[in-house]
C-alpha cells in the first residue's frame, strides 16, 4: 500500500466519523430556546416577587417602627 492510498483510507475514516456526529435540528434548537427563555423568565419573576412581596414591605415597616420605638426609649432614659 502506498502513502497516497493509506492517506485516502484515513481521510475516509475521519470523514465517516465526522458524519456520525449528530447535528442540531431546528426542532431541538427551538425547544432549547423556548425552555431557556421560560426558565429565565420564571427566575426573574420569582426574584421580583421575592423583592416586592407584601410580607417584605410589612417586615421593613415593622423594623422601622421598632427602631423608632427603641430610639424614643433611649432618649427617655
């Protein structure tokens, strides 16, 4: 076997291996995009809910009232 023939055989093997690699289809790409956007949207909306939920506002208001009460109590003594 000469060098040219062995090179051709090797190239054919490599090309066949490259052809075996699955390529992404349009359906898979769309699924990935929709899933990713949905997941990111869910995380953002949950974060916004955690940031602006009424319990958080009430807790902040209660902390402010307690701090004011403590300040008033300290000034009296």
